[in-house]
C-alpha cells in the first residue's frame, strides 16, 4: 500500500469514527426529548378564561380535495370564540363552491375570492394578507388547506399555551400523515434536515438567533403581525412561514414552537415526484443561499452515507487480503459501527415522531432523495431560475 493510499484510508477511518460519535450524541438528544415530552396535547388546559376572538385564515388554491375536511374539522373545535375565512386564491376547481356550501350551513365560515395576483407577490402571501387585512381580530390563526384537526381542542390548547408562554407567534408543528413506502422512508429524513438547522430549544430561546415556524398552524397576535410589516414584508418569499418567524425574532418579539401531540395532522406529499419537488422548494425557500444549501448537502452526505461507504470499502478490501489489510479492517469496523449506531438512532427517532421504526434501514435511501432535492434547490440559484408552486411560477432571484 502506498503512503498516499494509507493516508487516505486513515483519514476515512478517522472521519467514519467521528461520524459514529456524532450519531451517539443523537441518542442523548432523543433521550432528552422523550424525557421533556414537550408536545402540546389535547390534555393541556384551555381555553383561557377571557377566550379572545381568533380569526382562522386558510389559503386555498385548487384545494377541492382538501378544503372540506379542513374547514369542517376546524368547525368542530370547542373554542368558544372564533371564525374561519377561506382565502380562495384564483382556484380553477370547485374549492369556492365547496366553501360556499359550508358557509351556508355555518355563519362562522366566510369565503374571500382572490381574483388576481399582484406583481412581485407569491399567491399564498397575497391571499393571507388580503384576508387578514379585511378583519380586525386580536388574534390571527393561519393554517394550510391540507390540515386535518384530529382533536376538538387544538384552538383551546394553542391559545392557552400562547397565553402561558406570552407568545407573539406560536407555531404548532404537525403530526405527519404518511402512507406508503416513499412517504415513510423520505419525509422523516427531510424533516430531520430542518431539525439540524432549527432545533426547537434554540428557536424558543430569545437569546438565540435560530427562527423557525411551520405554516400549517401559526397563531399570532395582530399587533405582532403589524409590527413585522405584514406579509408585504416577505411578499415574494415561497416559504413565508420561515421568513415571518425570522422577522418576529429579529423584532424582539416572542417566538414559540411546539410539536403537536395528537392535535392535527398534515399529509404533505403523496408521491415520490411530489416529495422531491416539494422538498426542493422548501429547502430553497428556507436556506436559499449557496453556503447553507451546500453545507446541508455535505452534512447529509457525510452523516448519512460515509458510514456505509467506509463499511463496504473497508470490509471488502480487508476480506480480499489487500495490502495494508489491518488499515482496511479498521476502516470497515469504524464504518460498520457507524451504520449500527445510525440505524439505532433512526429507529428511536422514527418511533418518536410516529413514523415506522422498522424502516430505519431505509435511511440511506432517504438521504439520497434528500440530496436530489438539495441539488434541485441549488439549481434554483442560477440566474433566471423559477420556482413553481400550485401552478404559478415565481422568480427564484434573491
């Protein structure tokens, strides 16, 4: 074995060993999360005695398949003082007709039809601001059309939690509704990328710059909404939730994030193609810079795939009796240890978030799909690139 080859094998062995140690540290993070059990569940008290009025806004574009269960599950809430406005953003399907029918049955529901998209605006941002500015409620709740409330106490517990934590913006992270192999194999891995950058304990720390929110459920004081400049401040951003959270934190307001513990569910994507394209849009809208997208790509490659490369290369070369067999065996053992520790961590993580623990073995496959989505997101940084969402293309320029 040449000195150069020996040096490379030693370097890979050190890298694989360090990756294994990082995966060991993830066991501690999962243990801490289980111990704290920071989820917001239907058992949490609420609503507050004064129960301030909450106006719920749903941005919907061509959501005929989702809008009825979304609205009806919200109408089943036990919160005593709320209404729902569906901001129908240029839909070409039956979304508007469905909402009109529900509104005829329940006076708490109203329909606001958005006929045009102003220059420089993303559709959801325009629809939400148009709806919010048509009312004067003290509290605003923004949800997505693909949300299903699985508890009648979502608004009550969220409002009580916001009052207890003095939150200006509270984002309740959804329970993921996953069906089929690809959703179970990929969605948790994509979510894990977000957790790397936006750990909830850091997001909830007013002294830490990390800011994160999920647009599936955001409960916000109107005064905070006005203070950050409404949606107009981020009118061209495809991931308005993340940018709104960042503005809230930079304004010195109180941002809070908490996981749902049986309050509501979201099925984000239903096919491999939609998962890849959808998460590419999310990664681009969230990270949006060459530095952060590249770092995410490198991190997923090293943490997700290096243990397997080290194990296969080291064990196969060692078993074949290649020169420097002891170095190859050391590489293979370090890689194999990393694989075992990784899968054990993913098993516990999947069980924590309600995914399928027995699919922990598919984590490297999920990593490959994430790398594909990150590559697509990186391609959006080129001049003239477009981001397409819900049939509308937006300039990716920043």
